[in-house]
């Protein structure tokens, strides 16, 4: 890597306020806000709107669509080719 053209890559805490969930990872994102982590160190914290803890796909609360009914309706409307 060339020096001076890449952003700094370091530890950052991401916090999902909706699920009251935080995790420590490495990222190029920065923040003025900081948080004291479980290991006693202080890290920048980035608030996110959604994470794997609150997203319906990952939590199992996603709606199941009636795909068979939608396909049949499409075929009735536009005709079945073939």
C-alpha cells in the first residue's frame, strides 16, 4: 500500500440503538464520540440504525410472501408463454 492515501484502519465499536447491541471490530470509520469497552480501553463509537441484531432477516421475524399466488396472478395478467 502506498503511504498517505488510505484512511486509518483501527478498532471501532458499532452500536445498534434499536436492539441495544454493540460490537467491536476494525474499520476505517471514525467518530468524535467514544465508549469504554469491556476490556477497559476507550474506542470511537459509531451509531447504526440496523444490524444483525435488529434486522428482520437475521432475527427470523421477516414476512413470508405468498410467491405462488403472485406468480399465478402475473401469469393471469400477462399470459403464460411457452
